[in-house]
C-alpha cells in the first residue's frame, strides 16, 4: 500500500476550487509544457466530458493555461493566467467538445506549437485528488503520471532500441522503477517510457541520442 | 514505527507514553524518511496558508467564480461584533474562519486541502479559533495539526475521504473527526479522548450526502464546513468531559465507509440529487 504521510492528509497546498478540475488541470498542463521542452508560441486546449461542462465555475481554463505558463498547483498567479499569457505573447485557444466520449470524464487535449513550427499534442486525464495521467502523445496511446522522474523516448520501432536505452541508463547507474513500450504499428513510431525514483542525469540523453532510431527524448524530473 | 488503525495507534501512545501527534511525527520520520526540519518547514508553510485563508475574506470579501457564495465570513464577523453571538465568540470565529477558507477556495485562492478542497475550512477554522481563544503557541497549533493528520490518515487508509466515493460524510465528516481529535490534544486531553471525539464526530455526520449545486465547490459545501466545525467543537467538549461514544473509532470508520458505498449515485458528487436536484438548484446548472 502506498505511504500516506502527514502532508498527504494536510495537503496539497493548492489553488482552489477543485483538486480534480483545478489542481489536476494545472498538473497535466505543466507536464505537457515539460514534455515540450521548447519555447511555446501557441497552445490549443480541447476540453471533454465534465471538463467541457463545468470548466468555467472551476477555473479549469485558467488552471490549464497557468500550467502551460509554468505555474505549479500552489501558484497564486493562476487566477491571472489570461492577462499573464497576453504579456508573455502566448496565443491560446479553448475548444469545447461535449460530443466526443472519452474514457475518463475529466479529459483535455493540449496542442503546443513553438515559434519555429514544431507541434506536439498530448492528452491528459485528471483522475481525482489532483492526480493526473498522460494517456496520449501525438495520437499514440501511452500511460504515465509524472510522479516519478520520467524519460520518454520517441523512436522507430526497430530491434535493439530498448536494449540501447536500458544500456545507457545502466551506464549511469539509473535504477528503473517502471518501463513500458507503446507503439502504433510494427516498424512505425513508438515511445519507450522509463520511470525512476531518482533524478535521471541529463548526460544520459546525449548517449541515448547517438542511436539513429532515437528521434526525440523528453525528460521530466521530479 | 507504523500503525494501520486506531487500536494500534493508541497502543503505541500507551506503550511509549506519547501523544497522537508525537506518534504521527515519529512515523513520518521513520516510515516516511523525513527529517524533523523538513516536517517543521512544511508545517510552517501549511500554517501560513491556513492563517491567511481563514482571515483574509473577513476584511476582503470576494464573489466566487461560480457566483453562489462570497462575503459570508465578513457578515458572521460583523454580527458577532455587534451582538452577543448565539454560538459564543469562539465558535462564531471558527465558523467564520471555516467559511472564509471555502470563499478563498471558490475564488481561486490558495488553500490547504485538509483532507480535501471541499472540506478545507473545518480543520484550520476549528484549530486556529481554539489557538486564539486559549492563547496557544504555534508549536501547540502544529501539534494539533499533526494529530488531525493521524486521524485523516486512518480514514484515507481504512475508509474514504472522497465525496464521489462516499458522500460528504467522507469529506466534511472526516475533516470534522480530524478537527475534534486535534482540539482535544491541544486542550490537554488523552489519546483515548481524542479518538472518542473523532468517533463521535463521524457518528454525528453519518449519512451526509454530497450534493454540490451546479457541480461547484461552493454551496452547500461552505455551510457544511461551518457544521463540520460546530460538530468538532461539540464532540471535543463531550470527549474532554468524559462522555463516551459506545462504538470505537475503527468500527466507526468502517461504518462510515459502508454507509458511503450504499449511498445512491445521485448523492455522491454528481450534482443530481439533494440541493443540486431541487428546482432552484437545477436553474443554476442551466446557467453554466
């Protein structure tokens, strides 16, 4: 059973009003920002399910935009996310989709664009108590929470890639807590997701990138 | 040092001659591997947020984003200053503080979920009002909070603190049990009295449904936080007087969870029943 400590009960410190519709929204957007790892010019959110129906009264829109601006769940600037985004020259758009059925009621798609035209799309779910899951990257179904240090490797699905990834990690003494592979089709784009209890040293990335079938590496540190 | 239920917690207190807050702190350091310094720093931040969120709306009332609440804490404070308040000064303050925290929450301000955002007013409202009335130190307030976290941990572990899972009794009911126990320790009661108070508080709110109007964390949530505080005060006073609740805490927690699971879907945070399902409640839904 997961450890429940003092500050899991008396906490989290958060911007209200709702752990799932506000704090969870901040967390999923912040994860999308960290995964993107580039300057953000434009963000488009699509809200589904309960997010689509009750986002205004829960400030879900401000929370999502706040996360993209890099605010944590206890940052009092979240309330002013709209004017701050304007000052930062960040374009934003909200699309409300009340028709599409998603697996989880609190779901949002977040599409980020850099000034040089790089685009990445992420789907997040807010699963309760402020906890979130990323369940899709660029149309490929994945699953991770961001509660651990997470390495996301975009690769071509070819033999030897996973061995290469684990070798690079083992060379730097990184202990793997969880590791999973997600792919579209055989031989197409795939994602390897590695979660670790400790910080993953950035030097791992340089070595990993040397393999020609590794296209992109995202690193989220706890 | 770990414990998984109230019986084990009380056994630890007895064996080592420690208070509930001390056992919880020991557990955080041994099982949770946190240093005393880290605990103190995080606690100081929690207290800072709680102090601001209990007091700020009394001076600066603000309308909630959903539009259902705002300004209540200020009104209660004014009434208590102008006339002899029915609830007495300490409870009047505690009610105003608890409702203030919900106002901060509903205006996208900073709060400490304790144990949830919807029930975040009960623990700070009750404990800070007691601290002020009895002129207790920050250290004593911290002890009280640590005590509440032990009760909350047991309810999270062995029952539920989620309105969607087990109704408002699991949110405000749990917060009220936590606060009742915390007050007893702050006022010098024994660990046994703390669990008596918690057990009574749970029992008094058993069956309370979760029926947020328009699905928002505003009403009736804010009023329920005031009741959570009042119930915590009453239960703490009964326990300190030596009044006993016949059902031990562990059985009460199990009963609360069982009642919660048997509540119909409409009364578990779906905004379909109770207050939310009334003709007037539904009109707020349509405005969204």
